[in-house]
C-alpha cells in the first residue's frame, strides 16, 4: 500500500491546483491542509468537490497568520514570527498552552468545513515531532478521533538504495534526517499512532520522481511518501510571508513532482 500525501494544501493557489490535479489525474491519495493560510477557502471548495480525497491536518506555527492571535506566537500584525529554534528551546507552560489553543483552533476550523473526520496529522516543517510539542498533538488526536500521526520511520540505507543519489549531503538532508529520526524515536516511546507505516522523503524532500513512486508502489510494505506538487505560475504574483517559502513554492521542482505524480495511476 502506498499513501501519497501532498503537504501544504491551502498555502497558495499553485499548491491547491497542483494537489487537486494530482488527485484527479494522478496518484495522490491524501492531502494535509493548513487551516490558517490565505487560500483556505479555495482549498475547502476543492475538497468538497472531491469526497474521496483523504484530508489531514498540517499543523502550523511558522507561516502566515495565527488563528488565536496570541502575542506569544505572533508579531504585532498577528503573523507567526517563530523559528524552529524558538519552538525547540521554549518549554514554558504558558507558551505550550498558547500552542495547544492555536492548534485546537486550526483543527476545529477544518472540521467545521468538511463532511468527514480528519484522517491524519502532520505539520509544517515537522514541528509536531519536537518532543515537548508531540504530547499536545497526541492529546488533540485523541480528542478528535484522528488515528494517524506522522513519524519519520525512514530507513537511510533503503532511501539511498532506492534513489541512488547523494545530493542530500549538500542540501542539509542528513542533519534534518538525524534530528527528526531522533525526535521520532522519542515520540514513538510516548505514543505510536503511525504503527507499521514506513515514511519516505525526508532525505529527498521536494525532489520525488517517477522512479521512486513506481518502486514504492510495488513494495510489499506500507509507505507514506510526502510530496509538494504545485503549478508554479499561479504563485508568482502572490504575497508570501517568508521569502524562503516563496523560493521553495515557485521552484521548478514543484512541477517536476507533479509530473511524476501524474505519471502514476491511482492504483497506488
């Protein structure tokens, strides 16, 4: 079984268009929505037209406007101003309470708009894996009967053998992989809602191709593969809260991933 999960639904019009096209004509099976982003309503309209698309929660604390508008999480404009380091180091009870309220509002906003339960939880920049934030996610998953929370159960050697490329050495993939694998090891001991699923694409985030999809499609194991497809022309003139996000979203790799997704039929 292959779960092809598209992250960042609702972030941009290009992401929305790419994800829906990838579901309609390709092998996308799941999508994770960002409840606080500017193109949320557009994404909800697309979801309503596709009742068979499995929708999960892409929890967010680092991009766009906050729903709770907590001063502990935002600047004077109500925009998130937290970096990964801020989330990693701050364990203050009032800070964690503010995060819980924000994430609860994000989940509630989605559930108020769709006709089904959420199938899973993951997060923007994988922040839900930070060990002191993970228990909040598990509590919310239990409250809303969400049965799957992403963990990075990715084998370094299996991914390298499959892709046969070492470009992750230059793009920081090894450091990110080591950090998230460590977090996932700790989180798994707390509560494992990912079970026997194998994850793919921390090392090769954003550069998934047809060969990878085909290999995982016919694996005897269950895999979740994370993709970020888009139609980049839709995003060239929109406002971005973060220039690094803009660079990523308008990269040609977004459309290369979409092409790979469209080359594989829904059997996966």
